[in-house]
């Protein structure tokens, strides 16, 4: 962010644009090199999100991890933290993870997010980090306008995918899905990696429930917990 810039205003401007776009919010410089990028709602950012980025950054030898928040969502409405608050929570993570890049996009679908990122950061190569649900959406025809196969060809010509276990969807579930549902020409572009059981079990829903009960969730990094506690996010009084 540049001095004096307002996160909410920048997100509003991005959301109002008709063309898919992406902006960086932690600093003004475009990204370069290989980036492990995690698209998510971050409501709130959890220790599972951090673990996903750590595993993927190592798997693809990325120069930096990046969190990508969309102003639109293909399956969910906006509830809980505002978009600006979610960005502020991600920015808070930079105190312990200075390499983390924080980005936003107005594109809901991964293929459109990828196109927006390529346009905004032409010197970067993005590998997308996903859990099982997002992996399934990547290959679901209902999330595409027009020729899904052609859009997947373009996507995988530019990007790889790191898929990791989350919740009940273990590594075996990922491998089974890839073998059964992913066209053979794309399988080599998907790396499956295993998260440890504890971070894999964490979710934003769990963090919101913890915050509602105690005011300070355990499923999030300390900087995010401080922000949630300070702003009384997800508490009954805040809803």
C-alpha cells in the first residue's frame, strides 16, 4: 500500500471494473519470479492457509508465497469480516512473514484469476495452491463460460497446481480424484503434497466459531488472533 491509500476504496475500484483485474496491496511493486499463490476467502486467514503456502512454496521452489482474495465468489456470499478486514488480517501476517505478498482480484473463477495475474505481473510465474474443493471447481464445467478444455489448456500452459489434503479429503482422495477426473494431459502439472494432520484439520469456519465463543480463536496465527480480538470480529455482539 502507498501512504494514504485506503484498502476499502482500492477494493471497491477493483470490484467495479468489468475486466478481470488484480492488484497488490502490501507494496506497489509487481511480482517477479515463481510465486506460490493461494486463492481463498480468508474469513479469517488460518494456520491451515499458512501451512498450505509453506508446503507449496517449498514444493515449487517459489521465491515468495502470495495470498489472493477475490472480491467475488462463485459459491459464497459475503459474511463475517469485510473484504478490507480480510486484507488487513493478511497484511498483519507480514510481521512474521515479510515475504508474503497480499493481492486481490475481481475474478471469481480460477481461470480468470490466472489471466488477471498474468496481466498484472508479467514477470511472475504463478503456481496455484488448492485444497480438494478448489481442485474440483477447477475441473467442473459449470464454472466455465464457453470451452472449458480450451481454457484449461491456456491455464496449464502458464500455471502449475499444488494440491494438498484438507479436512476429510486426504491425500488418497486427491490422488483418486486426479486419476478419475483430471484429463491425462494435465496430471503432470498437479503436485500433491501432504499437510500435517493438525493444520489440515483447521478451517475458517472453526476459527469463526472459536472467536464467537472466546473472542480469540486458536486456529489462526497470533497476529490474526490479535486482530480478531481487537476488532471483536465474529463475536455475537458484532453480528
